[in-house]
């Protein structure tokens, strides 16, 4: 699985003019299930993200994890993270999981994060979403597991 995470002071997602998910301090997680991914990879990605020490401690050093801070996660499905731009100017997305598998793995990832004690909010799978965030730092990290 692939994720792009951003440390945020706040973030929200809107569908058809209605806010359907929002968080305060924590992480905005854009997640993509890749072809061949399974529940084991979902659990590994969730564990990695929850323990990643990218939040400031009292000394201002990045020593704390999302689990340490009690922050939340806004989790958005984003198949475009699978973009292959190696040929031409139009990205290809054949490396992304098929929609049924991707939806199941997205739902599993949300459950995995929740099982680790992380408060979660979500977007709507395959919907046209507007995502708003205030990137803190900025801190943005790409992860593949």
C-alpha cells in the first residue's frame, strides 16, 4: 500500500458541499491500495504511520508519534497515488488495485488505524471530494509498504 501523509493542525473533506469528515491536530492520510496488496500490508502501513515520530516534543524536536500525541487521522482514498508517469504526458493507473479490492483495503486500513487507538475520520470512497488542510511544518512524507 502507498500513502502520502501530511502533519496538519486541521483538515476536512467535503462532498457535494457537505463536510463529511474533519479533524484537528493529527495527520491527513492519502492512501492507495496497489495491485497485489492485502490485509497484512494494510496493518503494516497503519502500524508504521501510528508510530512515525514526526510530531514535536516539548523541546521542539520531532520525537513524538500520532499515538503519543493523541492526534487524529483523516483518511482519504486516492488512487492517483499509483500514477505511472514514465511514458508520455498522461498518467497510467494500472498499478492501482481494482475498485472492489481497493475499497475493501481502504476500509481495512481505516479499521486498522482505529484498532491502534487512533481517532479516525474519512472521506467517501470514489467520490469527488474537496480536501482542505493546514499543513503543519510543512511535514509531508511518502510511504510504501
